[in-house]
C-alpha cells in the first residue's frame, strides 16, 4: 500500500526530507503523499521513514492504493530505473 497523511498533520516538515522517492509535498492544508511515487521505502529502508519521524503519527496506509511488497519493489525499480 502507499501511505497517506491525515488531516491531523501539523505541517511540521519532519516527513518531507525523509522521503527517498520525493513522494511527499505540501498540499493546500497538510502535506500529501503521491501514491504513484510512494513505495513505503521498499528498496531503501526496512520501514517507512516518514512514519518513524512523524511526531503525531498522522501517516497511515492508504486503503485506496493497495500494493504488496513485490509491487512496491517493482515501483521502486521503475522510479529508480534499475
């Protein structure tokens, strides 16, 4: 699954620099995650770094973008041209 940021986001800027796929950007109200770029850090780290640094735990899996680890790895390869 890709991740998403909920409305509880306080725009603290902690997650933005953590994303190795540059999937996180400023939205109109809160930060947003581009599901087409989010690999949940598969290919880079053991766990999503944005979730690890979020001080209010407002990042969750996005049920509208269900992907297993193999699909996330394929997305990683496509984004990084491996």
